[in-house]
């Protein structure tokens, strides 16, 4: 876990400066979320009987895989509009799914309530410091590249905050990638950070990407052999912009296999953008 390939794509993408990508979608569960899930769970004193978490997909899948391997019950609270692939993966891994309507219920509050009612352990990816701390090894690896910029999309903000705390004091500028639209289709990213560990002072710049751009650059990556999701496309779009200014690194957070039905049927966000 975490020992994913680090590639230089400068010549392939014909960038002015060096552009590096960490292939985090090659983690065991297919996403970067293996890092914080493992780091949070290894900090627990006693093995819980059940774990509950609110997640739009990747953390839920990482947690469900960990639960399957460890023999622990997992309950995930996720939006009703999550892709069918994600729901199928969770069910195949034995997770219990609780679906909520984004417009009427807050999935985090629902997860906290369920955990309290059932006496289960609440993972709490939006509040636990172990989330950003999980990215210290990644930051140390990137620190050897002579970077000018680190660029990453914001979901919980764990990746960006964890890497920024290590790289920013070493002169690397930190760029947060956010969706351009309010109602966007870049799954895994949020319009604005809501985690308790988010620190505005660690961010130098914000770069906004539309759903259409994220999808376009995701498909560009497919053409290069990287089977990734839209957040990787968004990260690449931003990284290419900053690769005109200096050496840049980014991450490709998750695999395409959890979004196939959305790619075939998501016309709403594409028309809006």
C-alpha cells in the first residue's frame, strides 16, 4: 500500500518543465484512500466489531476492503446518486450501505448517528488528523524531485494538507484544484473544503476545472494507458498549466472502474459545462 509508481510525463505530454504523476489508483482498493483508511485504523487501540463512515465512494471501498480482510463489519453512508459500480463493489465486499439524499440529509451526521446508535467506531475522515498525516511518506518521496509546485484536487483535503505541511516549508508552492461549477460532475472533489484539519495558510493558489475539462483530460490519460477517473483528469489539467511555470507533481487518485456507467450516461454535467 502506498508504493505506487511515480512517473515523469514531461516528454510524453511535451511540457516546458518537468511534470510528475504518482499513480495512486494502483493502490489495493483502486484509490489513494487506502492511505488515510489504513493510517486511521492502525491508530485504534482495540479492534472494533463494526466501523461506520460517510463517503461518496473511494474511502468506503478502501474501508470495505480492509473490513473484508480483517473480518470487521463495515457500514457506509453514501449519496443515492453514487455510481452503480461503487455500490456493487461495496456489496461484493460485504459492506452494509445506507443511502441518503444530498438535498435533505447530511451524510456525515447520519454516519455519526448510526455509529452512536450501534456502538460502532466512526472512522471520521473529515476530522481525524491521521488523514493528512497518512501522506507524509508521499510528501517525502516528492521532496526529492526538485519541485516548484504540488497540485491536487480537494475532497477531504487530506492529500493536499498532508503533502503541503512537508513541502511548503521547502519552498514548494501548493495548488488546490476545485470544481468550477456548483453542481459538478468531478466525483471525489468538493467545491469547498469542509474538513476540520483544513488550513488556508498552506494553499498558495486555487485552480478551477470544469467537468468537461476534467472529462477531456481523463480521456487523454486513457489514450496514454492510464485508466483513471475524472479527478485525475482535473489534476492533469491543472498540472499542465503549472508545468509552464516550473516543475510540478500531482496524483492520479482513483481508477476508472467505479465510474463506467456515469461516463456512458452523464449528460447533465456535460451540457452545463
